C-alpha cells in the first residue's frame, strides 16, 4: 500500500533554517555527476567480500568513509564494496573530496548520489551524502538541516525523500532519510553538544508525528557515542526513552559489536520512527567485518565499518 511521503519534513527543515512556512527553494545539495559524464570505468566487482544484502529487501547502510578518499584507489574499492555487499541506500560521512565522490558514483552504473553543499568557514569540509540504487529507489531533494545551529551541528544533517519503486516504477513506500555526523571528541563539552543535537533532532521528527501525519523516517550516521555506556545513553535518551515512537535499531547489537575500529565501540547508528520500524526486519543490523575480509581496509578505505539494516520487500 502506498504510504504518504514525508514532504513535511522538508518544510520543517526550511523552518529550522528561517521562518515557519518559508519556501525551501533550491535544494542545498546537488546530485552527483551521472556515470556517462565521466571516464568509462570497468564494472565494479561483485565478489570482493561476501554479500550482506538480499534481492528480497532494500538494504540501507550508514558508513563513515574516513576523510574519503584515503588513496587514489579508494573510489574503486568503495564501488567494489558497495556492489559486493549488495547495498541499496548508503548514507556516507566524511567525504573530503567532491571529485572523488563523483568518481565513486560514476563507477556504480546503477547508482546515483546526493552530496551536502556545506563547507567550514575556511572552505574545508567533511561532507555527508547518500549513494543509492536508481533502479530501486527514487531520491529527491537534499536539504541541509539546522544550518543556524553550527555549534551543536558542525556538519549540518542532510535530508532526502526516498521512494521505493515497484516493478512498474511506481512508489510502493515513501520515507525520509537523514544522515548525520555529530560532534566528535570525548570531552564533557563535546558530549553536551551531541546531547543538545539529539534533543533538536528528536523534536524535529516529533513535530511531524504530533501533527497526525504518518511519518516514516530513518536517521543514519556517525553519532560519536556508544550507547552501552551510561553517559552515552543520556545522549540517546530522546529516542531511547520513547520506544513507542522510535527504534534505535543498533541498540540491539551485542556488546562485542564495533563500528569504530580503533576504539572497538559502536558509534554509527540506525534509528527509525515506529511506523518505518514496522516495515524493517526484526533482526539487528549487520556489521560486515571488512577489516578482516579485505587486506589493508583501514589504510585504504576507513577506520569505520558500515552498519546495514534490511527493509524486506512485500
């Protein structure tokens, strides 16, 4: 059954940037160059690592690709990994080179991309974005949230509208996806900035829930907190304390799980509203052990591992 799109989420994003009811205008993020706009690349490998995705599901991932690209060969490796893992929608963080991101998308002939337009005051950046299967998903827009709240959000979250396409190309499910990269650091000030950011994020989504609109939204990204620890659970409290409204899907991972390789902690997370959670697999997300499956992974790809959650197709 077709569900309503979360168009209101974009409107709410505009309200966060200016006044309520303002026209969002031109999206704050641009589509990556299409594959035929660049060099001709060979097809990506589909056997570099074992798959975690399934043709019976939309497989959604979050992946911090540490200061992408680590090497000139990283875009090729990422294209091979996305293809081999069988990922359909990937929220990425720490994109440090737009041209390398365009190359990654160009190396994935069935994929498109959306990248944040945000830069720091000195022109540098670690952008967030999305890479997605164009034959399975339609991704529209690309609005930066909370741009006026740079202290709590040094990298503004990026929100897009996603439609899951049926065999005839018509949407069968529509949702909003937001990718975040919260403040890093272990100090009390860093933690307080993350706590304040989570309060703002939850209020942003709750406004839509309270409006009576059926809201289906997924938050993905690097939250820089491991909610096994008590102080980290305080940061996640706006979502953890409302289980009827949200599911922190990564909270079901075992204590031995890790996404940030140097510390052995889970700092990359997937959070869904309850309505979307009903469409997701009941299983905990999967963290493919790429650092043991691919030699030199940390040096050539990232010090983070992806987190993958499945949305089974009816």
